[in-house]
């Protein structure tokens, strides 16, 4: 099984890391190419391109200029494993810090974090602080944006890891999952959705849905989930599988 999740804008490079396990990102060549484009942008350019404040533009301009990328598996200066670097709602729900040592290999094997800069990351891939959303309209080579740049690469790379019948559980946002060419993707794609009952109607509320995605990743790891039927048993924090709302490869969980 492969589990796709999104990165987070908020980062944590201070909390003590519970493991020394570290790996090198797969698409460093491509990431360097993207960063070269970013380095050519002024802070004002970044403000316009990324729709961010002048303070954030200055911060990320400085990051772009000085990013040197991991050189080896032992190079840990200015780096942090991706699963501990990202600090958004998905990662709160997952709570990787409390995983048992015996679960870390499974985490590294199953989870893939989609990324505008790095393509996708394994949990223990070492990364420097960055900000680059997948929807950013940044031309790279012949591609007019990051979707065009990454789409031919990511699904083909995932396919090398997948068996033909293996589950691919998409817990990423639409913005990030759109970088995957599903027409060529092997395996059985499953897309969980999380909805809340509000005023008699089921609604997707972003904050709760993001946290639920993380909780489902944790559930898969804790319960060693391997099948769709096992996935339907997800019952964390009041959620339950809703057969009536689920159609095709979409599994809807409500509370």
C-alpha cells in the first residue's frame, strides 16, 4: 500500500526528533532545477507569484538563495526529516512523534508526501525549510507550471514501487493529487473523504478533513491495514464509514 498526503505550510525545525533515521530525496536533480528558477525571482516576484506577504517573501527569497540540498544520507546540517518538518493539521492527526520504533520502517515504506519542490518525499527524506505550493504557476524548462513539470514524473516513479493490485490511498488535497497522472497509475486507487453533519447536511470542513486524513494514516499504520474492507473499519474520533455516500473509488466517512 502507498499513502499519498500533502505537505504543510507551517514547519517545525525545533522539536526534538525521536529517531536518527534519515534518507535522501529521490528527485534532487529536479528540485535543484526548480530552485534555480526560484533563485532568479526577487522578493517582489515571490510576493506576486506565491501571493504571500513581504515578510514571507523575504524569508523565502533567503531560503531559495542559500538552499544547497542534502549531499549524502549523513548530511544533517540545516535539514530535518520531512515527516517531522511539516507541522500542519494532517501531521497533528498522524502524530509521527509517538509512533513506535517498530512502525518506522512501515511509515517509510508506505507514505509519500507530495511536494511542489521535491515532487514527492518519503517520510525520512531530509529537507531544508521551503515554501512552494504545487499550484504555483512557476515555469520550469518547457513546462508552464509545476503540474506540467511533475505530472510525467511522479506517477511513473510510483509505478516502479507498486504491484499491479496494490492499494494507493489518496489522502492528499486536490491541489497536490492533481500532480499525479491517474491514467497511467498502477494499483487500486482509493480516495477517502471526511464529512461532518451540520444543520442536517453533510459538509466537508477543511480543518477537520485535514486532521482526519492524518488520523487515517495513523490508523493504517497502527492496524496494519492492507485492504479496502480494512480501511472501511476506520472509526477514529467519531468517524464511521457511510455506504450510502460512497461511490466508486470514493470512501466517505461521516460523523
